[in-house]
C-alpha cells in the first residue's frame, strides 16, 4: 500500500495510506480536490488538486468520489434577498413550539390536498 505525504494546517506534514485519502471531483465544474482526516489531530482537511496531482493519487489507488453541484444553483431567483432581519425573525419563530406546530400542520394539510400526483 502506497504512503501519501500531505500537509495538515495544524500538524504540518503527515503520512497517510491510500485508504486515508479520497479524491473528490465535481462533475459540473471539473474542479478536483483531495480530502483526509489528519491522523494526529483528527481535523478534516480538503485541498484543491490540479489534474496531474489527481492522476498521481488515482494511480496510487486512492478512491475517487464524483459529486454534483445542487440543482438549486441553476434555479431562477425572484423576490427580494433574505435580510439579516428576516433571518433573526425566522430564528425566533423556530424557538416557538406553537409556531412550529402550526407550520407543520399547515404543511401536512397542503400535502394532503395536493394529492399523490401533485407533490
């Protein structure tokens, strides 16, 4: 099993096995990175990786994970932006159990009235 040398922002250089590292590839942008958990301090580390580094890591037997950008990024946005006041108001609404119960009840009624094919 190949040993990989990587750099932890807390501990500096660390040695990892091929099982400790994962190559991540975004299918939307084709940007790649590699990620690992530091064996010393246990912090999760992710670093960008150029194609030649990805090639070397994959040739060493490191697993590849392909991920996709969320579809919501392509949705058309309309309406005003969410403000700090909106977030603060939402925060206080979430702390109120009666408000949450009301929201859940309204959501359940809305789903029931939509029927099985409309949701």
